[in-house]
C-alpha cells in the first residue's frame, strides 16, 4: 500500500546537499560546503550502493567530519593568504610622497601627492619653508589638509656623496 520511503532517500540526499550549498552561498565559510559534500559522497554514495539508511547517515557524517577537519582549514588558509591589511582612504596617505606646487605662505600651501591628488598642505613643526617643486612626505592628515615635511633624497650610486667615502679616497 504505502511505498517504502527508503527507496526515495536518494532524493532527500540531493535536496539536503542543495540546501547546504544554498546556505554556503550565504555564509561563505566552507562549513556547509563540506556538509553538502558529505551528503553527496557519503549519503548518496552509500544509497546508490544499496546501503541501509543508518549506514548512509553514518557515512555522510563521517565524510563531512573528515572534510571539515582536513580540507576546510586548507581552503580557509588559501583564501586568507593574500588578504593582508592594505591601508585605504586617509590611512594610505601617511608616508606618501608629494611635490610642492605652490609657495607656502604663513605655513600653508599646496602639494600634489604621488597618487595625483592635490591637497592643501601645512608645514610640519620645525620645518623650514619648502620651495616649489621640492619633494615632501605626508606626516599627518587633518581633515582636508595634510602636514608635510621635506623628503630626504637618496644619494645616487655615482654621486659625490658616495665618492667622498674614506675607502675610495684612501686607494
């Protein structure tokens, strides 16, 4: 009269795996993906091989647990490997180079940052005036104004600073 419901258990495994995949798409943490794989590999696999319902549940749980504790940590590590902190917005301005584009009058002027933006600038305390075209470095951001200090130029490899070294002149 009533059909044996265990003959339709394969449909339940497919639906359960589909539900787990949908939940995984909402959470994105690989937990429900492992449960879906356990349902398909363990539950549906044993069902197709003709195993009893309790063996299907046991196999699904075992495969899901195995995947959760082995594959999931590897996937999470690979996912977060390249997600280092990258400063954005105002935080990205600290230490950025700039070029003075107008004279500083009363300690205020304009600079063009290395990212192409033009900002109102103030001189850092105990900083001499910067000339137009001179390089500077952002030390502080105050609202829409950056505080700048002169950039320290790096001596070139063949410059006079390198040739004045004691080792060179001794030879």
